[in-house]
């Protein structure tokens, strides 16, 4: 498989090509994946927090 025109994340997503990556490429792809996962997680948590805050104010159950 020719990987010269593929981005690192495209290569990382293919399990057949994983063994051809260097240690540095594997660590970089793992770091990118970790940062994306953390970003999505915290974004969703902030949206849930905002939604709960709005619902609390709408229902009058917020702090008094």
C-alpha cells in the first residue's frame, strides 16, 4: 500500500499499515487522538453544564 499521499491519521486508522509506522509516528498519532478525545469530552461536558444551568433557571430550582 502506497502511504506517500496519506496523512498520518489516515495511516493510523488502517490496522494493516500500523506495523510500518515508526515509534515517533505512532506516538504523534496517539497524541492527536488523545487530544481530540479530550477536546470532544470537555466540549460535551460544558454543553451539558450549560443545559443544566438553563433548565435550572427555567424551572426555578437554581440557587436562591
